C-alpha cells in the first residue's frame, strides 16, 4: 500500500502584502471560501489539521472531522507573531532580509526555516507506510517545508514554492521515492442564488515530479 498525504492549505493565509504573521484574521476572500458547503476531495483514511483557528475553520467549512496534530503547526514567528509584514519591513528590514535569505536565521527569536523543515521532514518520515491516504489541513509554511523534503530540494528553495489558500499538494511514497502533485480547490466567485444547488469546490491536480526522500539531519 502506498502512503499518500494530501496537504490542503487553509484559507486566509498569505493573501496580500499585508500578511499577518501567525493565525491572523480571515480575509474577505477567505470568508467567502469558508462558506463553501460541499467539496470534492480525494478519499482518505485519516484526517489531520494544524492546531490553528484558521485550519479549524477550513476543516469545519469542508465538514472534515480532522484531529489536531501539533507536528503540523505553523512556523513560530516569535516577536513577529500577529504583526503585519509591512511593519516588520519598516522596522527591521535587515532582519527580514536575513530571514528570507538565510534558512538558519531567526531574527524574530522564534523558529528558523531550517528548523521548520527538519521537524516537518521528521513527521513525514515517521508516518507508517501502511497508513494509506491521509488528508491534512495545514499552513502554507508547513506545505513548503514538506515540498523541500519530498523533492530533496535545498532549504533555500523554501520561499520559491507558491502555496496560495486552498492549494493542495499530494505527496505519494512508493518504493522509497516521492511523487508530488499540485492542485487547487476551485471556488465559485459568487454565492448561489436562492433555490440553486450548493457551491462545489473541486480539487484538480497536476504532476510535479518523483524524487528520493531527503535525509533528515539534526
């Protein structure tokens, strides 16, 4: 049996240049996405979610009974938590620059990108091969870290993976190698009129590639 992990990015994450670091308020677009009443998702034997409020909202919107999993928690932003990115850029441009160019940097006093990648890789590596299909609802940063691991990419590639809200990445382990596919939930732009059928979100996927797993180093 192949191990297949579908990672769905929660709504309300990274939607503008005014990004709030951490579990910020849901955007207007995110609130519309959260009103979706029906979805077409791949079958799964186990559903997990990050412990954040936005991941809980997304699971509720899709009627998914997902258990909280601490290993899927967002990157620890330290003193930047809850603050807009534009404020950090104005107050600490050198620190921000170091953070996005050096995976080991943690100018906010929280978690470095490299550390996030290591803990995410450790979680993926700990999953039993006979688990089957897993659906996770998690944060963009965790999905980026998962792709770094699955594609055996350098940690510096972390920022080069685009992970918009409701994008989905399916990682499949077969014969010691990962297959990676990218998809996106298609959400109607307007609410259905009275008497019409419920909105449907459809997940479509596209292959990324097949690579051996990255070794986890302390």
